[in-house]
């Protein structure tokens, strides 16, 4: 299986959601002074590439540490959402999602990384498309979408994900 890293490197000058404090990376130790390198990280949990756990939206939701590392790698289908205003149920139904661990959404918004447009106008999963998401031990859909159209949609998806 080929593993593809979809993350952005954390940097002090990286784009963050408007109103969010920039990350700060402070050298705590250097190899020449201490014999090892260590960096103090100061940042919000939603900085850069991140994954929302059900605990982000639900009082009794599971936190990421309740999932084994094996739940964060697997087979995937990429749904092409470029040019779409929303991620609809008919769009999802046009793909064979059987037997995959993750559904990834290619919105094309990676081209807007580092611009103000990155945080607005992106296609979102509709409530209708979220409704058939089965209860799953794998954090598949919520790991794949930057934003939700409504909080009820995110609540629906968060409630469907259970640790194994």
C-alpha cells in the first residue's frame, strides 16, 4: 500500500484561521548545547492539518487517543469535488465506496493555501450526504473535510464514529 502524507508542516508563518493566534516554535535545546534538540510548540489544536475527534463536538464523544494508530491509515477513495458548491449525496453515490476505509474529498482548495480565499466558499458536505454515513470504528469522513455546512452535520458525523 502506498501511504500519502496530506499534512502541512507547522511553521510560525503558516496560514491560520482568521482570529487564531499564529503558532510559536521556540528552541528549547540544541544538540550543541544540550546534546539533543527540542522545540517548545505553542499552538491551537486546529492549527494546520488536523483531525477533529468526536470529543470536539460531543460532550460524550471519543477523543483521538481512544483510537489505535492503525485506524489512521487504510484504503481510500478520492471524491473529486472540484468546481462543486457542495458535496451532495448524488455526488457520493456516483463513486464505489464499498470496502474502503476512508473517503477523501479533492476540493481543489489546496491551490488557495496561504490566501484569504482558503477559508471561504469551499464545498461542504450536505446534511443529506452525511445522513447515510454508517456507524464506523474508523474516523473516515470527519478526517477528510475542512469545514461543515452546519454544526448539525458535523454532530451527525461525529456521533457516527466509534473507537474500535
